């Protein structure tokens, strides 16, 4: 035995010898036996352990291991401070101070819910298997008895104790906790009334209505989270008509993921308000139509020999068609790839303010915006701008410090001159009258930055407006950094630093964009809608998801939209993640019998997908690609990307750079290839003959396409 800090060593004969701390003499002492390693404490269980969803063989192996270690609690080696405790926060019971607190579970993040549904609750189940998979999940994580919860209904909140759980029926058997603790809302109930209500339900209540009472031990964390996932699923994800769907698809991929994304996109204000309103309206109408259809179906099944059967069958078919159309529309809105193309239908024509027209007393105003003024600045402004251009008797000068306030103060014919400075605004700039907004200096010296969320940054519905010499920095806009809703806008020598979306030209609007620089859009740099007129001359469009996105689609009435009229001259479109120019259009050739290389199965897919074209939506290039579009759902046409690469007809090709000059690219020198993903899920595809030879291009020459990730030109068919 060795003593610490210098001591003595006892030999076999009992003789004691001093031992030096720095020396060891193993040959004169018996070697110490190796100490047995202490068993490592088991880690605290995760809230959703993946092991519980492994194969039965793995479960049996784990059961054997648990039997071997049943005497080890897993926390014996931990101090009291290290023992398992709750990971969840405490929350008041629906604003009531008299009832016990519950677990805070309704603020889960998207990825937390996504992982729970994908990995643990639903997996790859089919619609008809949802309840079975859900019951299996709950059986693994929900405590079977002896836990308290608040039974929460529209009428009453009451404290109960769960004595048993029926996982298959998704119900819990409960008993009232004595003394009774409850709170009534909008009704006069007594303790006897609550007992009678429970007896009528055989003391069984839906698990969704149970909220676990807060407990710091951590023992009921998984139960609280499981009930939250169940509650959220049946409130926001599950639809009554889902169980009527066929079982040929993965329910999570088809329905759960897009609906979950839609919920969080709405929650985080990434969907335009008009589309949110339309989505909820369609959902309500579809639910109402399904109730009517189910009621009629029950009548037909209960009275098969009724004389009114024929009439009821016709009515049922009509309801079924209406409901299918509404379901297709929901699928399209819920799909992030298709959503924002439909969105312009919901927001078309909306504007934040209406035109004021000319002033009642006549005259015009020059609005000077300046964050700080100096004598030199005012002298330059007077000599270079105000005196030469606006010295007439009809002009008056007003001073502002906020550009959005200056624009909102304008009447027809007014001018806004913005002096150098960095202006931070919170409200969008809405241009309703024909005015001119210009910066006094270089664009990088005159910066307008929008901080908070909103539909758009700058929007115009004026008959004719002009914006020049300004830099716009966008944050958290939903619709775009600049939206031309109607009328005409001319932009010259501007810089657009986007964060979400770029410049949008709505149907029947006109945009003239000269010598501007646009970058950073998560969607397309410029979105051109049907029926618009767009002239792009000398611009730089770069580092966006797509360069220019052109949409040609059918509207709700199934009538072809008017083609846009586009002029592209001397633009440099480079370093975009997707395509330099991409055209979104319906697959008009899908119904033609002469479609080449079309199999019988593919024709059936087309007949199913053709109905979605009547809904008037296309696929937008938001980075989801064909793989994302393949999840759009049955009844929707699957978008297919057709890539066209020019072989330098009359321009210059230098590595990955393409310059198009002297007019249209000839189809004979265009190499077309189809990019297919999940080919078994797609119908037939029809390649566009030649993107640049479309009738919508009035003039296209001198444009340079450099280092665009997926090519210079592409067509997205839907």
C-alpha cells in the first residue's frame, strides 16, 4: 500500500520502510489489483427516444438489457442536482389563477413538430393507417395511468386524474380530483352537472382535451409532448376527408409536411394576407361541402331503395366534383413551390392607398427629404435642381425627414427629392399618383431601408411614376422589394438589395427598368406576369434564386392569359442559383394525341393532372425543383423543368458564359434536354421549342448570361 504525500510501506514481514514520493518500488511490494470500473450511469432519456420505434427484434434485445439492469436506476451515481428534471416550461391554465399550472407545449418550433411526426408518430404510413400509427406512438410514450390533467373544453376546465388510457380510441378514462377544481365559461354548471357529463361519456374523454399538469420531475414530459403533437395534428393537419383518399401515397410527404409548412409560413408572416384569407375560406368551404356530402352519403346508404336515389346520386356527384376542386386548390396553396404563383390572383389589384388626383387649389409641391441639412447641400440643391427645374410659380417646397411620409403627402404631379443619407422606414412606400421620386446624388449615398415585415417595400398603382438614383434595402417583405400592381413605373439607376423577393410586374402593369442593379432575391430577381409590359435595358441581375421568371398561365376561368411583352437589351444576368431566364407555362401539349413517347400509364397521369391546370396555377422556381413539385399531390399537374442551352448561335460563348446578340436564337442550334426527377411520378413532358423565339419577346439582344447555376434558359411546365 502506498501512502499519499510521503509515508511508509509495510513489507510482508511487517517491517516498515520510508517511501519516497518520487519513486516507486513495485518489485518490493505486492501489486495492487486493478480497481473494477464503476458502471456508467445511464443518461437521462430523451424526450422522444428513437430506439422506441425500432424493429421488434431490437425491442426484445433492449427488454433483455433492461431486465439485466433493472436494479440500476441510472441515477444512483448522480447528485440531486443532476437527477432528471423537466425540460418544459410552466404555463398558466388558460389564464386561470385558480387551477394548477400545465406544461407549456404550444410554442414548439417547426423542426420539432416535423421530426416528431416524421420519425415517431406517422413515419411512412398511408391515410388509412394514421390512427393505427398514432395509437402505437401514444402507447410508447404516454403514461398509462396515475397522472393529473386539466380537461379543457369550450364549456369547462376541470382538474381530473387519468386512471387508464385507451390508445386505440385515443381516449383517457378520468376521475374527478377531490375537492373539485374547475372553471366554467359561458354556462352555469355545478359539480353534479360535471359528474353527470362525465358519466354520460362513461368517464372517457378525448386525449386532445387533456393538458398534463405541470410536474418538475420530468416524468411526464413525454406524455405532455405527445398529447401536444396529437392535439396539433387533429387541429391543424388532419382533414376529415383524408381517410377517404387512396392509399397509394405517403401521407406525411403528401399532406403533413406541406400543411405544417403552411401553418408556420402563415404564423411567421411569409404568406401574403390575401392568400391567407383565400386559403382559410377555401378550407371552410371544403369542410362544409364534405359535411353535406357525408350526410347525403349516409342517407343513400340507409335508404338504398328510395325513389329519390337517382336525384340524390346526381347531387352527390355534383358535390363530389365541387369538393375535389376545392381540395385541389388547397393542395396547390399548401405546396410552397406552387403557392406564390397562385398568390398573385389573390392580391391582384390590391393597393394600400388610392390616388388623390390634383390638388383642389392647383399647384405642385417639391418634397425635399433630408435627414440632416447643411448650407452646402442646400446651395447645391438650389442651383442644380430647384432653380433650373422647379422655379415656376406653381411649385412649392416642403421639407420632410421620412421618405414614406413625403410620398404619402404627394398629389398628382408632385416631385420627391431625397438628399444623401441612410433612411430607415417601417411603413411601405405606396405610390398611387403620377409622381417622380429621385435621389440627389449617387444611389449608394441615398439608402432607404425597411426594417419590419410587410407585404411589399415599394408598390405602385400610379398611371405613370418614375424612381431614380436610389438604393433600397429590403428585410422580411413577403411579396417583393418593388411591386408594380398597375399603371407604369420607370426605374433608372437604382440599386435593389433584396432579402426575400425582387421586382414584380403584375398583369396589365408596365415596367421600364434601365441601368439598375438587383441582387440577393430568394426567389426571382424580376417576376413578369401575363399581360404585362416589361422593358429591361442595361441592368445587372445577379445572386438570386432565379434571374428573370416569366409566367404564362391559365386563369380560373380556364382562358389563356395574354402573353407579356418583354424587351431585354444589354442586361448582364449572372451568378444566379437557378436559371438566367425561366419560363413558367402550362403543358398545353399534354392532351394532344400526337405527344411523342407517351405511354398509356402516362396518359392516365395526364388526365388526372389536367384538372389542376383549370385551377389556373403554375409552378414557381423557388428552389424546390421537380422533387418538391412531385409532392404537390394527386389531382395536380406535376411541374417539369425543361432546360434549353444555346450553342452560341450568333453570340459569344466563353466557358460558362453566354452572350445572345442579333435577335432570336435559332431552334436548329439549340440543344434541349429534359431534367427529370422521380421519373416514375411524372407524366409526359413537352419540351419548349425555343424559349427565346416566343412571341412575347419584342426585342432581345446584347444580353450576357454568366455562371448561372442551372443554365441560361429553362422552361417549367405544369
